[in-house]
């Protein structure tokens, strides 16, 4: 078909689409000047794109002289895409138009226990029901959804779409979250990707890492992982294993994830919080805090959130724990820095996102101890980093499909 008049017309349509997406609203004359296509060619292609609902007329331009031109723009609501972040404790779903504008965002609990007991079908039904609710709320149907990007906290094998590793709370659900299972559960195209890779992509496209040639997204939460981007491309490596820093070994032989994950932080805190010596020793030092309150909040009902909140309130023990924890984060960051020498490291995840507490501690360590000193900042997108990246890959695939449809 290459070289036929039909093929050339379709190429022209794709060229015009690219111009409209890049430049925004344009007249037919503007499109002609921008693309180098003749005005009759542009007019014919635009009419066909209007018929496909991919562009629309927006009224007359406000030019000072002569006949006012009709303005054309890309129709970002011709179709929609979704991004879904399957987390260890939460499911996050974003609905987006083709410009990447998130028009609806919902979170749901990940009921892991029920998912394990009732097996694969239940979790897929749960995901499908959440999507149906979101579409109903926004008066959409499945015909308008072109693609869903899924982020999963595990290694996605590039060739098969199977899950090789997954965080412990979701262990046993690898098959349910495989590309094959997800594709069978949803009536649209599905893309499956590691969640930290998607978070890195999200930060690069619309977050803290916009414009950086080489950066690392370092996620610390239920698990640990890194997404590495070089000149706007994700680095994947052998078997998609690039960034699996969870497998790095600390000096004592423990895996990095055992030390830095939320569970690792809690284990560190509990070892540190011995009410018979540590608390009393700090109390005897005259520190200004209530021993009973700290013991209750940071020991009996210990969570990462309570620990960070105590640090923000100036509790000495909490600050001491997080200082020690930051030293261990810094140990991992140092290894990453001397190997990659990134321009930027972005901290994210449920634990790593506490930048107001962690960044000052880590920046001091970096300035004093690191031979390579990248800029260190916190995620701009926060809990929406993964779904933002998932939306981006879904849009990219949708636009590719639309272009291919024109060429068939």
C-alpha cells in the first residue's frame, strides 16, 4: 500500500494531527504553513479527520483584516484512557482525555485477604467493578475507552507480560495481574508496567523531573524500587530488571528492601523503642516530651505515619530513629549515584514521600559524604505518580493505534 494515494493521504492526516497536538488551535492556513502541505491537501485531510472525530472546528479566528479563518483543534475527548495503580494497600484509578488531563481520580482499598481467599476471579471482578463505577459517574461507556495502563509493584517480564516478582502483600496474585489475565478482563487494550517505572515516567512528563536528561525515581514504601530514565526513555535492562534495587545487599547481608521498606522502618523503630531504657534515658535527659504519649503512639500503635508525625512535632526519639534510617537510605543512594551519576534523584512512595523530614537529613549526608552529588528532591505528583505515568503510556499507545488505523 506504501506510495498509493490513500497511503499518502493518511500520512498527511497524521502530520496534521501531530501539528495540532504540538501547536494547539490552528487555522487551515496555519496548518499548511506549519506542515508544508498545500491548502487543498490540508482541507481534504481536515475534513476526513473531522469525520473520524479526531479534530473539530472551534469557530472563527480573531484576525484584524480579511475573511476570518475557521480554527481547528485536536479533539482530546474523542476517546479516553485510564491509568490504574495496583498497590499493596490501595488501588488508584485515573480517567484521562487524550491530552493527559486527568478528569477523574478515585482510590479504593486493596482487600488482599479476600483476594487470596477467593482467588484470581475476585480481584479481576473488583477492578472491573471499580472501572464500571468510574465510567458511569462520568457518563462514559467502554467504547470510548481506548487503553488502560496498569502499574504493578513487581517485575513485568517484557516478552510475556507475566509477573516475575511482586511485593509480599500481593504474593500469590501474580497470575491475576498478568497481562493475559488483565487483557481478558477488560474490553480494551491493556498495557502492564512496573509501577516505579511508571512513576518515573509520570515525574518526567509532568512532575519534578521534567527536562532532566538522566534521573532516578527512588520509591520507598511497602517495597523499594527505582525507575531510571535516560533522555526521556526508561532503562529496562536484562529481563526488565533494571532498578530492582530491592535486591541490593546492605553491609550486614540483608536485602535493601528488608531494611528500607515500611516494615523495615518499623522494625528499626521497635528495636530502638525500648521503654525500659531508651524512653527513660531520654526522659532523664530532660527532653521536653511526655514519655507515656510517645510510648503509646510510637510503640504500641506504631506506624510510619505516626513516626513521621512525631518527628515533625520535634519528638527526640522519632528524630533519632529517622536519622539512623536516613543513613541507610543514603547508603543505597550513594551506590546508585557513583554508578549512574544522575542529575537528579526523586524520592517517592508512601515512606519516601515524607520529604519535609527526610530531605534535610539526606541532603546533609550527601553534601558531606558523597563523591557524586546529584540534586535530591521529593516527588511532585505524590500518590498520583504511578497513575500519571500509566495514563501517559496509555495515551502513547492510543495515538499510535489511531495513526496505524489511518494507514491501514
